[in-house]
C-alpha cells in the first residue's frame, strides 16, 4: 500500500501546485485558502519518505513557527495562509526535469562527454576538459551533470592511483558545479534572490557571468598547474580520436538554446510583469517541447520526459518539507518582534558594508556545516537583511547572497554535491570539504569584491 501511494504522489503534488499557479492569475481568496489547507497534508505525507535531516529541519521550523504564531496572538483560521508563500519554488523545482530531459533525448550530454576522451597526455589537460564539460552541462542538467561527469572520469581514470583520482574528481566537478550555477536562471538560489531583492535578473546576469568566468579561469589555471606533472593513463577503449566536429556542434547548439531560453525568460518577464520564479516555471515546459519538435525528438521527449518528471516529482519530499515549513516559519517570524533581535548583529555593522557581506558568506558556511540547506539559510537571511536595503544597495547584497550560497556548496560536508561525490568516489565527505575550503572563501571573496562596486 505504501509503495502504491508513493508511485502516485506526483498526482497529488501536481494538483496542489497547479491550483496554486491558477490562483496566481485568478487571485481568489477562497482558492488560496484551499491551497493552504492542501499544503498541510502535502507536507505531512512527505514526512513519511523524507530524509531524517529534512524531517528534523522541517520539524524545527514548524515548531518554532508555531511558538511565534501563538506568541503573536494570531487567529487559528489564518494558519493555512501561512503555508503558501513558497509554493512557487516547489512548482519551479517540479518543472525543471523537463529541460533536463530534452538535453538527454537530444544526446547533447553524450556529445559533451566526448570532450573527456582521448588526446590527453597529463591530468592538467584533463582538468580543463572535465571542468568545461561539467560547466556547460550544468547549465541544463544541474546536479545530474555532476553525476554524469564523475561517472565518466571514474571510468576513464581506472588506471590512475585512487588517491590522485579522488582528489582530481573532488575538485574539478564540484567546483565547476558551483561556478556554473551562479548565473543560471534555473538555479533556485538565483531565482530566490532576484525575487527577494527586486533587482532585475538582467542586471545581475552580466556581473554574475563575469564572476563565474573569472573564477573558472583562475581554477582552470591552478588545476592545470597542480596536475600537469601527473601523466594520464587512459583505459584502452578511450584512446580513439575525439570527434571534434560533433563536439563543437553540440556545444554550439547548447549555447544557442541557452541564449534563446534566457531571451525568452527576459522578454516574458518584462512584457507581462511576472515575477522571475513564475516566469521561469511557465517557460520551461513549452520551450523544451518546441526544442524537442525542432530536433525531431518529440515522441521520445514525451515518453522519457514524463517518466523523469514523474520520478523526480515523487522524490520531492525533502524540498516540500523544507519550503512549506520555511513558509510557515518566515510568515510567523514577521508577525513577532523576534526579527529585531536577529537583525541586531547586522545593524551594528550597517556602516561597514564589507563586514555585512562577509557575515553573509560566513553564515552560509556555518549553517551548511551543520546541515542546513542554503535555501533554509537564505530564507532567514532575507528576513534579516531586507531592512538594510535602505543603507546598502540590494544589488550588492544580492550578488553576495548568490555567490556565497553556491561557493559554500563546494565545501558543505552535508550538501548534495559533496555527498554525491563522496558516494561516487567512496571517500570521507570531510576530506572533500578540506580540499575545497580555500576555494569556497576565495570564490566568495571575488563575489564580495564585485559587489563592493555597487555599495
């Protein structure tokens, strides 16, 4: 029975999120209340299949939120309305698998993996290739790109010493993941920050891309220098010539599609005055479907995309608990005076913006080290930092919030990226943390340095 319910969770989850999206345009109070009522069992059911970490986090947010709700003396009938403010983020995450699927059915991921085969004489060159491969795939595949690249590297580096291979993989793929996502409209931290600061994504885009390319260039140079003395010993089947033409064509197609995707988002966002998260959510499915038709993969896209979407939606329990409980916590916090106490350390340094910006980086890091997801951290930080927008340019704060969150992902011991890497390479996650610790703070400092131009 439990298995039967789990396989059909996507129906219930999708129904609730669809009702929410309908009400964004309909703006019916009764429908908003109904969605809030449905969000409660949605979160309750998710507790059954969620990981212990997110159960604890969700329970802590709900428990603390309940205390603040009672302390504020609010009427119980308003409780359902406190659960709906983050449903847009859930809809956004649920729709993402469709664009991942078009990259797969178009075989762009297969073409990109060819970059890491053959014609490499030392690990310095392989570092550059694997980082660029991960970086490009990350634009569309998110965390799936890490798994794909790591699987390919593990296969290609079978003849290398385990210690060297693990150090190589722990740096190149994890760092490329963080660097690539700071400007991606499909990264939840970017979407959240754009929405919260009220600063246009079009403003953030060139600066985040500049930070990304600067850090990527520096990391590629350091990686090449560090591993250039280690000879690359390929497995026999990978000694064939790399099909350069097909790889270049594949990269060109992906970049062209990315430009169209970004242009579509910006056009719709500006033309219809929709919020950024909602715009990306509405664009992904039709854009992916049209893309599939143009490359004559429509039938495969429908079948494969649906299966991937259904499977991913059935496994959204952790984020459902996190986002819905955070919504209740944040809304309850706003109704109390406790927010002033939390804001006090930041207000003390209001005249020293650089300290505020470094406090953001350190907060992300400390919270990540105890297992708090960056989404949980940013929700709290936004409540604290929003009043400072009158003293410090919100664009500066926004840049640091995005860069610091992704920089921390490279060294967060309990983060998804580090955990997956530890599992794939069979090593202690703390070792990966130590290898990327300096990178995290250098990356974060580059973002802070760029943000200081706008203070």
